[in-house]
């Protein structure tokens, strides 16, 4: 997935796909239950409806924060909720 600058994202004709579900207090903070992501530019879209997605967004954010601190990318098993759905959407996952 190629990431673009904010100005390039403005002109992207977004092609959103399911990305993650939001749980707990973060639902109220984001006012959303499901996160979609554009395949072309990486822009995230937060929607109020719950649609089953393969990733736990709360754990994903924790993994990102850990990566920012340590510089070591580790995706923990509890982050990917549904391995089959993940593989269908994003392709085969390679464990870290």
C-alpha cells in the first residue's frame, strides 16, 4: 500500500476496504465502531456501524505505539481477530 502526503490524499478517488473494529472507551473517543482504509493512499475512515473486520483496532494502536518506542515491528496474535478474513483482504500474513 503506497502512502501519499495529505495533499495527494485530497485528490485520491478512495477505494475503502474493511480494516478494523473499535472496542471499549475508544468507541466513544472516535465515535465509531469500524475503521475502513483506502487501498490506494492509506486514509482511514471511521464509521458508526459495526461490520466484522479482521483486526482489533485497540490492539493495533498498542502495537503501533510499541513500534514507535522500540523500533521493532511486532504484530501480536490478539491484534488479528480473524486470520482467514485477514488473508482474504490483505493477503497471506507473515509472522514477525
